[in-house]
């Protein structure tokens, strides 16, 4: 006669069901091996070959929402300094609409001096003394242009390439195109500072119209580091230990 422990204990469960668990695990391993050998791998996160051989193994993408303007960091505008405090010509604003700009708005030049650094002669302001020491080892791209001037659309534009919500983020596209080398960790993770996070919300790391398996996993700075991994309210560690 078989006695059933009450409440169910892990030891009792393993004693009664251990053989069955082994068969389930073996079936899963065989399915993964056969799937890896098949031409069409059913795992959406399986590692894929890119169009070109890749060199980078890891990428850290830092988006400084709310950071100082590029005009104060690495994009020197001598003419803007020249006309600091003056009213812009009427023809300059003709047909131009932007938030917080009106005919009485005046030019504001940079408040920190620029200097050339390194063999490349890149201009950096005094706010970036450490970056100035390695300026020959980095690339500064100044050709990106957008007409998004509000916070949320600008952030979404930076993360997805579009001002419209519902488009996949840069991380989602990368995961979709290249896959992941591990099945036990997220394809990419996200750290955000501040209580509210970016104005564009989780669309900055979302999957948009791609399947949700390609979205990023956010590591939070307060509360649970990752949502839905802690015990639910009213369920203690002792209750978890006494359950299966």
C-alpha cells in the first residue's frame, strides 16, 4: 500500500516519480539535439551566423537620457558661440516649428570651452577630460539627424529608429538576427536609473511587432531586481519549502 505524504514533500515526490522525471529529461535532451541537427531549428533564440564574421562578443549600449547636450560635449559650434545671446534672424525660423521656441528665443552658445585632442584632433569640451585621453581609440559619429525634439519620441527614435511606438528595439533586432549563445540567461538585459526610468518606457528595449521572446529583461534599481522571480505576497519561504 502506498502512503501519500501530506502535505506533499520533495523527498516523497522524487521517490515516487524519479524514474518518470528521468524519462522526461531524456526526451527533452534528445529533442534539443535533433532540433539542433535539423535544418530549421525551432528554437527562436538559437545562435545564428551573421552576414559578416563578427568580432565583438559583448556589447554595452549606454544611452544617456537627460545627459548634457552634445553641444556641450563633443559637437563644437563656433557660429553658435559667436551669436550667443542674440535673436535669430527671422528667415531662420520661417516655417520652423519646435517646442519652446518662439520669435523671442535667443541663441545659447556652449558654456564650456573646447580643445583639440589626440592625433585625430577631435574637439572635446573640458567636461570630458578622461575621454580626451583615449580619443584616438573611439569613433564619434556626428551625422545622425532627427526632427524628434520631445523626450519620449526622441528616446524611442534612438532605441528603435522610429518615433512611433510598436517598433522593435536595437537589442531585439540584434537578438532576432544573431540569436543567443545561452538558453539559461536572457538574450540581453537592461539597466535604467531613476524611479520612473526613460520617458519612452519599456518600448526602449521592447520587441515591438517581433515575438516577445526577443524583448530585453530589465534589472530594476529598487524592489525586486527582476520581476516575478520572488515569492508572491502571502507565500513565505517556509511555505515554498513545504510544497513541491
